[in-house]
């Protein structure tokens, strides 16, 4: 029987994707203060906060799925 580390792979993938999203969101957030001509309706600020929020939700969901997968694999009875 081959054991895979699916839970760790899911957690690692979501961590990497969330970190990229947070970096992009933070860069847009800082850009929204510098480029005030494009940010009259606070569009860049709203988009950047949305990207950062989505990244945090994705990280939480990915961590939950990784922990769930690891726990499920450990509780399976051998056949």
C-alpha cells in the first residue's frame, strides 16, 4: 500500500498561492496611495483589500482541507 502526503501537498500549495495573493494585494494597496489620480473612487483600495481577503480565506480553507486529509488517512483501518 502506497502512502501519499496529499494533506501536506494541499497545505503547501495553498500557502504558496495565498502568499502570492497577499504580496500582490499589498503592492496594490500601497500603489493606491501613490497613484491617487487613478484612485478617485477608491477602486484600487477595494480591489487590493478584496485580493488580500480572498487570499486569507483560501489559506484557511486549504489548511482545513490539508488537516482533514491527513486526519482521514491516519484513521483508515488497514485491510
